[in-house]
C-alpha cells in the first residue's frame, strides 16, 4: 500500500526537492525508529551513500532490500563469498567491493551488539539518552554535519568492528532514524515530530 504524503501547512526542508525525497521526508526522515532491522538498514544505506547523493540510494532502496534479504541481520551476517559476487553483479545497488564487504562485516558486528546489549535499538539510542533530541534550526546552514553524540557513536561502533561509520555518517543516521529532529522550524514536519512515537516500516 502506498503511503500518503502528509498535508503540508508550510514549506518542507529544502533538501526534499523531488517525489522520492519528498515522500521520504514526509513519512520517514526524523521519525523515531526502534526496530533492529530498520536501524540496520539505515546503517547500511548511510554507508552506501558515502560519496553519492541520498536520492541515488533512495531510488535503489527496493533493490537493496531484495538483495539484502530485507536487511535481516542474521541472514546478511551469513552471506558468503558467493553472495558477495552476486551483490557485485547487481546493477540495482552500489557495486562497490569495499562497501559490500563492509555491509556483511557490519551485520556480524550488529549480531554481537544484540547478543551483548540486548538489541541494536537499545544500544544505538543510548547515544542520545534514549530520547530524540529536539533541535531548532531556521536555516539549513545551521544544521551541523557532526555532533559530540555522533562522534561518540562512531568511536564506539568502530571499536566493535563496524566500518563506514564515521561521525558524519553516524549523524546522518541519527537524523534519519529520529534520534534528532533536524527538520527546520518552518517545516510542517518539525512540530509534528516534537513528540513522536515509533514509526511503522515504509
């Protein structure tokens, strides 16, 4: 079932410029996510985006889900060399050998986090005190690319064996999964997400 866009009472954030990014902005970006599978999906997609536009990744998202077993962490962790060759041959995803091998390594690291911490959700949300941080920006120029929390997350994940999780990627991940509300104050989604619960999978 196709999600309906929200009824806009103002101008959306300026980075949402086309149908794909507007739908993502309206229904997902900044909404608190507490599902391990969904969190893992964003970790992989944010890493895949490095050096590319987010629109490119959004357009490939359906193919990514098919190629990565709907981001089932245990299944991706069990991917073999044969699976890596399959992914490298899949034109529907970013065919970068390092990013592909990293995604599998990150699935294995995520399984260890779940085993040791109880859930990926509990562990990752601990970096923002388990509650969304409500920022208030009037201009996109004010929105930071890195924060203290993102740097702490990056350092911790790297120690646990994750890769492609630098502070900039971690902050983009925090924005995407609602750990911070970085919609501009004039965006209709800003006030709607001031108090937000868990989101449903799109």
